[in-house]
C-alpha cells in the first residue's frame, strides 16, 4: 500500500467524520435556536424557587466537568505522539496486520474519541437548554451554548491533524522490513 492509498483512506475517513460533526452541530443549533426563539416571543420570567441556586451550581459544575473532560481527551488522544505510539503498539501486538488493517483500527479508535468530544460539547449546550426550560433563566443557556459551540468548532475534523499518518505507517512497516532482512 502506497502513502497515496493511505492518504485516500484518511480523506474518506475525514469526510465521514465531517458528516457526523455537522449533524451534531445542527442538533445543538436547532435545540438552542428553538429555545432562543421561544425566549424572544414569550413573556417569561425566571421561576424562583428555593433550590434555584443549587440547580444553578449543579448545571455549572456539570458544564465545567464536561469541558475539562473534553480537554483531557484532546490532550491525550489528538496528538501525533499518541498516533505514533498507538499504531506502533498495535503493530507490535498484532504484526500480521497490513497497513490498511492497522489504519482502519486506528481510524475507528480515533473516530470514537472525536465523536465523544463532539457529543460532550453537544451535552454542554443541552445542559443550558434544559436549565432554561426548568427555570426560564436564559443567561446560562447562552453561556453554555457559546462554550459548547466553541468546543464543537475547535474540534472540527481537520485534515491537517492526520496529514502525517501515512508517513507514520510507512516508518512502522519500514522498521519491520529492516528487522526481517537482518
């Protein structure tokens, strides 16, 4: 398999990811948009009840925990160093895998992590929307929408994140060929 073949596989992988990303962004925009339109058209006031401050803090801690978990996933898995170590380890455990099979396993694993990050960003938006419908306090809904949408936008499936993967595969299999020839 040539680097061009692996590049083609990566490009089709990214196209599939972009479709999933777009659907999740549209879900977030749609739920926020409906709530925002309702807020503009309806005469609502904040529902004051004794546990409102507690609910406010709970929603805040949920949003912060989700944002920190997104950051953890990004810093752990979306780096070239992780890509290299993951593929080398997988190749050493299962040396009979071809480049294509190794790339497919890698892309499946990374796709799960990317989708998890996007779903968590969507959940941040939904926490704000749910908080709004419980309390009619739109401030948190707007803030959580901005944070969740920002998380979705900065984690857009970019091609440049995977641009060196074909070369990593080439190096892994070149090392194998030199070991076999010795």
